[in-house]
C-alpha cells in the first residue's frame, strides 16, 4: 500500500494560507483530508447551536473546495483518540498534520494523541495557523506573559512580520484508496423543527470564499472609516469577519497582511487600519490569556471574584435573554443575537454590563448564552470579554464603569435606527424618547402605539438604584481582599 499523510482539519477550514495543509501537500505523499466531530472531547464546551449551524455550512464549503482540487473531505464522528489512529493505520499514514489549537481540552487532546501516535510510529505534526503569534513568543521585558492589552499590542506591532501568505494548493494528490466517510447531513447540525436559524441565511454565508469576499468588501468600503463607525450599531461599520476567523475560513495573517497593504497604497486610511489591527490583536490577546489561564472560561481570573455576591434570578436572566428588559439598546442587541446569531460588539459590552452589573447575574450565565447563540462563539474571546466587562479578568474594565444603557443608546444609536429595527414596537417613537420610553409623555407613547407594560416592558430595574447596588457589591468585595 502506498503511504499517505492525513490532514486533520480542526478550526482551520480553508485551503489558502493553511500552514498544516501546505506542509502536508509538500510531503509529496497522497493527502487524506479528515474532519472529526468529537463532542465528548470538548465536554461542556462542545459547539453551541448557532456554531453548529455555521459548522455545517463551513464543512460543506470545504468539501466543495477540496473536490475542486481533486480531493475530498472524510467525515467521522466520535472519539478522536480512537478514530485518528484507526484511519492512520488503515491507510498506512506516516504522519498527521494539523493546526495547533488553544482551548484547554484541545491542547490536552493533542498531548494525549502525540503519545498514542508515537507508540504506533506515526508523527503528529502541529503547525501554527490560528494566531498571528504563538503564545510563547510574545513576552514582557522580564520574560513573562503580558497581563495588560496595551503593552501586549505594542509588542505585537514591534514583533517580526507574521510571514508571507501561503497559496492554496492547485491540486492534491489522492490516495489509491479512500477511507469511508460519514454524510454531513446525518450529523443534523442544522435545526429543522423549529428552524430557529432561518434568519441566519439572510445574513451569513459560511465558507472560505465568503470569508474572502467579506474581507475584500471591508477593504474596499469599510476599513478607511473603521475607527469612526465601528461603535455604531446602526451603521455597517464593522468587518463581520469574526465567525470566519473562528472556524479558520480565513487566517488572521491574511487579514493582517491584506489590511497592512492598504496603508502602503492609501496612507490616508491609516487610522482605520490601525484600529482594525488592534481589534485583531485583542482576539490574539484573548487566546494568549486562555493558554496562560486555562480555567478562564469557568472561573474568575481574579480569585476574590469567586466570592462575589451574585443574585441568581432566573426571571431576570430570562428577561435579558429574550430582550425584554425595558432598556431598548439592550433588548435590540439580544433580539439581533437571537435572529442573526451575532451582535454588534459595542452592544455586546452594553448588554454584558447590564447583566452582571444592573442585574447582578453571574457572568458565566451570559457566557453560556452567548456560547449557544453566537455564530462566532469562540472560547477565548467569549471568556475574556465576559471577564473584562465583569472586572474579574487580567485586563479588566474598572469595577465602577457601569454603562448607562440610555446614554449608551443615545450616543451610539443617536437616531434610534438600530432600536427601531430590532424593537419594532418602538419604531414610531421619536428619537428623543426611543432610548428611554419610560420618560416619554403619555400622548407621545399613545401616538406611537406604545403601552408600557403591555406592548413593551417597563424597565426591570431602575438604573440609578441598580448602579448603587452594584457599586456596593463591588465595594464589599474590595474590602474583603
């Protein structure tokens, strides 16, 4: 039997700029592309509902891309520790190529797999590909990991160039015999009854081609004004590349190099480019933090927060999840999330702050809801962002920063267009009242067809009272240190 190599796809579902795939193809041996759906290995952090919908589309797109270069994608579901060695043995694989992963469960799996495969004489060859810089490479002057984002970003900008982009293979050598494959449809990753993802298809197209098109569109019409428009949920001011980056349909290096090239041709776009690159580095920083603090998705990084006096209130949590808090900017965001699997980043901060500081609900409850409902649910980003807004992370927002949802709405959705779209029952309210309908005169509410408590809820908490309560809770924690 002719020897072969296996390309074990994980969250790197692309052909272009994929170092592991490039190395596998360069081996000169037939390449067997393989994807394993291993929910047990991921445990409680198995892909959520929205992510599974995306994964289906991404795998379908990857299957087509591989077919176009004379290959195919083998699908298997179950234990990676059992499936990978079995297929490697069946096809006489000399090596397995993969991209390094950074989730604690994924890193542990790599370690165990390497031991298993070494005993069988099969090499596990890991390559970078999900990050710009490996977590071990960026260090402070004292040789320690960074704990604060700003010096981390300075070090990243000063570091060596991430390297040249690798082309997608034009053709891939096929093995003389293919292993059997499961059918993607049989995995039932997409919902049917009810089809709660119906609205996703109006917004998203998973896959490498769609990722490339989205980046191209952003470079043409978005990056120049990114620094001015990215905080406005009523405008199309963000790249919306996050789900494509999570599943590796596009690499951060592709984004980095393509965006930096814009400055050379159009120096006037430099400010937008700089801010966008800093956002890429925030993603990078989150992954580096996850490696350093593997318990970050489950427990506060700052130990005193383990004793925070949370108020477990199922009713309040449900109101937040359903977008029925009575604060329009929060409700609009939560409804956008449910309808599209995505929420504007500024609104994520507002909604997250509201849950943990206005309602004093544990941040893990919000993290779990986002994990199940976001198409871009990423363990490092999700955990670090929730710890940031809570104040329990390594580089956290000050505990006394408590967003006023009314003022946040007035600042970042000044005409109310975002709220009108996602809270249509408030659509006829004039701009001065749309972010605080409880302050609107009765005649204004009546003219807009709004009846508080019936067509739209009263605020479930008073902002001033909630702020005072939150500050007291944080102060009690501070005094206990």
